[in-house]
């Protein structure tokens, strides 16, 4: 038998993940966003993830589009990182099981 409090906590965590703006991102896009959150440039992200700069740029633009971040008078990278920090799963928490891209 499992404590109902544990079940409630797990269900709430899953519902939060599903409603998170990050839920629409692929695992690779989340990797890129994590690197962005560390303040890395596209070149730095590319080195860390073994991607070309143009591939990183495509991922970054897709992230902006999926998160609904337009070319408003704000720094889009900062807005994306804030969304990540507000919605990222806790360190060590399981993430969606989706094949890598």
C-alpha cells in the first residue's frame, strides 16, 4: 500500500509537467534551453552538445516559437530561460521518455 500523500504529490507533479510550457519541447530542445540557462552562446551550446551553430540557432528559434516568445522589445533568450527556470523538473526527477533527436 502506498501513502495517499505520495500519490497526490506524484499526480500533482505530473499534471504540472503536462501543463508546463516546456511540455511541448523535445528532449534536444530542452538540452539547448538548459545550456542557454547557463548563459552559453550558440557556439558554446554547439560545443557542449556536439551540434553546429546553425543547428543550435534552429533549435533556439523553435524554442522561442513553441514558448510563444515573439520579437517583442525584450531579450527572447532571457524570457526563454525564465520559462525554463519556472517550469523545469527538479534535478533528478524523471523526464518524459522520448527518443533523442
